[in-house]
C-alpha cells in the first residue's frame, strides 16, 4: 500500500494574488461597505485551526495565510464578496470558528478568507416537524439553547459544540455526540436544504433541496458558500451523564458492545482504557480514575437508570458518577469524548497524535492484534456509532508519534485487520473522511465555481479531473 500520508501540498494550486488584484479587491470590498482585514495578527487568526494534532499536517500547513480577510453579516454582503473575488480572480476560503482538524479552513494558496460569524440567527423552527433553518455562522451551543427552549435539540453535535459554527460542522465535520443514534452528518435525512451563493461571473443565490444539497455536505466549502441551512432536529431529552468503571478493558469492551444493543435510550457512549482515563479532567465530584480503572462515558435518558442497575453486575462494572447534563460543574462528559479526548491527552503528553477507524466486528481480535504489535504506543479510545443502520464501534486511538513510517505501518496493519480508515492526516476532502471522489461534489464545483476559486487544493476530484 502506498503511503496515505501527504508529504507535500496538493497540486496544482493557483498562484497567490498579485498586489494589484488585492488592491482592486479591497477597493470593491470597501465600496460594498466591508472592511478588508490585512494585519498579520488578523490574517494569522483567520488561518489557524487544530491541524497541530497531526505531526504530518503541521509542517505542511503552518505559516499558510490568506492575503486578505473579510467578515460579512448578510447574504447581500456575501454576494458582493463573491462577485469581487470572481471579478479579480482571487481565491476564496470560508471560515467558521476554525476548529477543524485537517486545515479545512486554512487557505493553501493565499487569497481571501471570508468569515461569517455575524450571520448567526435561527431563522425558522417548524414546531410540528422540528425542521429548522439557521444561518451559517450560528454557534452550535447557541443554536442548541434556542432549540431546547422549544423542546427540540440537534441530532448530532461535535464535542466542540461550544465553539464550532453550524456551517463549519456541516462542511468540515462528520459525526459526534448523537452518532450512536443518528449516524453521520452525511447520512440522508439530516440535511434537508441549503441556500448557497455561487462563484460564477454573476454570482447567484440558490435554494437547494435535500438531494442537491448533499453535494455541498462535507465539501470543505469547495463548491458553494453556504448562507442558510435547513436540518432535521430531535425531541429534546434531559440527558443524564454516567461514568461507569470496569476492572478490565475486556469487561469495558463487552459493555460498550452490548449497551447500544439494549432498549436503553442513549445519545453517546465513549470507552477509555485506564491509561487514557487517567489523563482526563473529570467533572467536579467525579472520582479520579484509578490506574486500573477502564471507563465508559455515557449519555442516557433518565428512564435508562433503572435498567442500568440490572445490567451493570452482568458486566462487572459500577457506576462511579452521575449528573444531569447541563447541571454538573467542571468539564461535562461531552467535552471528554470524540476529539476532546485527544485534546486532553495531548495536553498531558503532546507526543501523542491519533487515528480515526471504524472497527471490524467482532472488535476484540483487531484490537488485540494492534495491542500486541504496538503496546502502549497505541491507547484505546472508542466511540459507539450507527454506521449504515448498524451499531458499530469507532476508534480514535491515541498514537505515540514515532515518525511517518511507523504511522504508515500502523495504518496498513489496521486496514489489513478490516478497519475502515477516516484519515486525520490528510488535506483533501477525499483522503480524509470521504474515502473517495464523489462525482456530485466535483460536478457541483464545475457548476457553482467554474474558475476553481473556492478553497483551492482541497477537492482532489477537481484537481484530477
Ligand atoms: C477538540 C476537537 C474536538 C472535535 N470534535 C469533533 C467531533 O466530535 N465531531 C466532528 O465531526 N468534528 C470534530 N472536530 C472537528 C471540528 O470541530 C468540527 O469539524 C467543527 O464542527 C468545525 O466547525 P468550525 O465552525 O470550527 O469550522 P471551520 O473549521 O472554520 O471550517 C470547517 C470547514 O467548513 C468550511 N466552511 C465554513 N463555513 C462555511 C460556509 N458558510 N460555507 C461553506 N463552507 C464553509 C470551511 O471552509 C472549512 O473547510 C473536533 C475538533 C477539535 C479541535
């Protein structure tokens, strides 16, 4: 297998804009009432994301900057920005909150960065169906609060719920809290419509239905500027947070396999082996992890508690802490799972990076084979997910960085054992979560961004066409 780790930026990339192009663009932005941002501090802030978790991406992406930045607060302003970029042939990269892990919002070839945190309203919520429409820059935590006030909640949330934007999650994220019930963001049924602005010579504002919107879903902003999002929501549940502890990893794993197969209503289940649990900043009142205490972090409906009491002895586990979500002090469980586990582990030991795998079933043989070869250089962190209608375990192992060759070997072995890789050390849409070229994404780019100005270098299918 050839290396799946990039050693250079994708190509071909457009040349950065010339000084005259930038001046003409800045003049057009000012004429539209927008303030071009150009100080090195502003441009640095508009380029960074969490690609530092990858020692493969960090040397490739650090130092890359836009040449100009701008914040827009309305669709009319976005139309003006799009028209100005096309007029002057300057590339355009969208930015939400900049919490992506693969440099999704980092411009590879200079140009302009457009930030939409000012477009942050919940525009509509249908009380009977729960379908909502919101602007792209709304923070997920704000959106969640507004939905909950009306008895609804988001089906899926990243662990960055407090900082990430709705459009950034849709265009750059994939899964998270809720994936145990609701699968992945790209699964049909979550995204029901989009309003986008194109980068054609005369930019258009288009309303796309669910089918056409799917090509823009998880496309890193390469084929349209999202200005409004319509999605399904779920009935709000007062989720309870549980921390369960097991004396052996095998027992914790059995519980992680069997809990999602019960009739308990669960929203998340994260399994941390003892070495990882030791590094987590547990909520106030939760006992610190023991050196041999393997933990499950669970979000469950209140009525699940009675059934848990009957199940736990079967697996040899015990409930060591419980609090309703939103009422505990310190860091809530949902900020200890998904890639927040990686964040906290790296705070303890920055020599760790991570991988993202969907484990084959049964999971034990693959995990045992990997442990046998890699020992404590690979530490287990699992997340329960629903993949194509089936309960599965995803794995975000913490991996001690021993260089590219070792990471390549680990990936190769994991794939040989039947794991499906969602590579967090990749720059393009296809080489990361998507796995292959989606012809619909490339066709949408040809229609809506014929000059290839949007987030250049990130859509491999466009580069190879
Ligand atoms: C600690 C940590 C934990 C994380 N946990 C999760 C998790 O649980 N699940 C998960 O899926 N991800 C997770 N992520 C990754 C990231 O947080 C999510 O992808 C997040 O939702 C990105 O939102 P953002 O607003 O920061 O987007 P950004 O990083 O700013 O942008 C993401 C992509 O969206 C594009 N984009 C932004 N706005 C628009 C727009 N208006 N139109 C078109 N394209 C646009 C950008 O160009 C970029 O390509 C995690 C990251 C970190 C650092």
